[in-house]
């Protein structure tokens, strides 16, 4: 697109907000423009900007490793498609793909007694069962609607929060800006890179790819956090996903976000597995986690503890509502971020609040967290030290809300528009057609070296590749 286009403008504004140097003229291209999806929010251009910023940072790391300068290109249509990547997976044998039936969930937006709306979330069976038991009804949408209609929105929000359940009153952007949590996030960048401690520099050794030898522990679930790890893997990082065999998952999300990773199980209720995670942490460059704030700190794996265990660690945290403010400890999901930041209300318009036709805060938060992680790795290479990278769905939602709108909504993504971005992989599910990395890089093409695995398919150890700090 022309450099005056909004995709490149969003990219340049993003770099400035993070204190990242602009690229050389002509080094970065963003082709195409919103609207692509059926919304006036510029979610495709936002994704293109975040992906381009990740690729630029990866390109600069590659230069420090002795590589040549390269160009970066991102297509807005592909970037928009990546916000729905889990929908574009096709197996040669469809029976080989595990299924997830969203119709069983009661997640949705419901009217409240005071004339407002409320988003109840319960995608995981256990959390949905707890919410329904408290409401006193079965998983019947009509009955859930009747129960919620007997509540005022604020009272229901407070009651669910007291019980650690997921739900929030639908707000306008103006209401969120006046809310204590919105005010806590307003002055923050869309992704924070905080230096935790001083330490010696850990320069990048020569390597074939930007993140060759960088070891990433990926303790994340669902979409945003796993997307961060997948993005780092696309630039050559050795990513080991660690999960608990006790926790539920959503199969299409797991398949979509596990490309390029190994996947292992550890149970942190077992002392031996706790020690194994400590050993892996000592070997890691990045520790990425997407659990509720404080959950891993209580088990000895918070940022301060990891900073002592492995000086020089980059600790990346991803949550829903942000890492400071009165809601920092609340559990949340994509839909809740859209509901509270004003996106759902504006997107629905006169018809009432509705959700965007994409997981725009989830995937974009993953891209932004990967960007922050690479910024921290670059700073560590010259300044030294340990870093805490913080991203959240609500910070991303506020970023999207601040962008100017498209004049109209898009028509969506036809198979013909998606086709150029599809690749095929041989996986344990059979031959899988799926979206490949969207960014194009002239010297180090983004790619995943490993096919997407089932959860727990590997032993809990990194690959045998060269360490980042070794020559």
C-alpha cells in the first residue's frame, strides 16, 4: 500500500509508542487495507502492524548476529485471516482432528434488569458448571437469559468476581476510560518492557535465523499466550510448551497455536515436576506465562523468583485485564475484553452489543507480547539485565479502540482470499492444511520447523540445537 495508508501509519505509531527506531525507507511494506472483516474496527491493519513490527525486530536481531539487512512485507488480508486462524484448518482425514463444540457453551451477551447488557463466559466445562450452579440453572441459553435478566449488571459483575467466575457488564469506551481499571491502563503502552534487574549483556552469537538458539518456556493456554510462543518459533526460537495434564483445552486452538513447538506435561502438584520446571527455567532465555496474575508466583515461578533463579531471564506475562489496577487478578477471555473496553457496544451499534467477527484481542495480544519479548532480548544483548514483558487483552482492546474506523465494514474472507496464505504440514493428525506465517522476510523467511503436536507429545526438555549464547 502507499506509505500514507493507515496500516503503515499504525505500524509507525506502534514503534514510536515503544521507543523502537523506525525502519529504513522501503524496508517495511504493508499491502492492502481494511475493511477486510465485517467490522469498522481496523483489526486487520492492527494485526499487520504488529506482525510487521515483530518481523522488523527479528530482522534487526539477525543483523546483530552477522546477517544481512532484509525487507519485510505483510498483507492485511492475511493478517486479518490470522485473527481467525483456528477456523482455517483442514485435515486430509477430518476424523483425525479433535472437535470442540462451542454450541454447548452459554458464553454470550444477555440483557440485564437495568437496561444494560452482560457478557457471561464459560467456555471451559468446569467454569461453566460453577457459573450455572451459582445462577441456579442448566446449560440452556433461554434459562440463562432469564436468570441474568433478573439482575442489575453491576451487581451481577460484582457477585461473579467475588466467586472467581468470568463475566462483565458491557460498557462503552467512555465508561471504561472512567473506570478504575481503564484508568490504570490508560497511561501504559500497549505492551510493557520493564527492566527487573541489572546484569551482564548476553549478546547474540552468529546464527542462521533471528532467534536461533533462543530457548522459550511457553506456559500459556487458549490463544493469546500460545500465539506469542508460535510467533517466536516462526523466527527460529526453540519453544517448549509446558502444560498440566489436569487442565482442559480447546483442541482447534491448540492445533492452530502449536506450530513450531514441542509440547510436554508437568504437574506442579508433584515435587519432581516442580524441580524439572526449575531446571528448565535455568536453561531458558524466555519464560512466557498466561495464567491469572499471581498463580505462578504462589508456586515459586513469579518474575522476581525467576530473575533470581535465572539472571537475564525475559519473563513475559499475558492476562485479560492488565497487570495493575483493581482487576489485575480477575480471570478473563477475549470476549470479556471486547465487552468492557467498549468494542462490543460500538460494533453492535443499534442492534445491541455484539462481538467482533475475529479473536482480535487474543491474537493481536500474542503478536504484541512476542514483539515485547524480542525488544527485551535485544536490550539484554546490549544493556544486560532481566526483563518483565507485560501484555493484556484489555491493553490491546484499548489500542484497537483508539484507532480511527473504516468507512464501512468488510465483506469477510472467501476461500479465494485465504488460499495464498495456506500451507500444508505432515502432523500426527495427518496432512493438515492451515495458515502459514503471514510475514514475508527476504533473508530469513518466517517458518515453523516442527509440525503442530498434540499436548504432552514430547519429554520436558529443549531441543538439541545450539544455545543462543554459544558461538
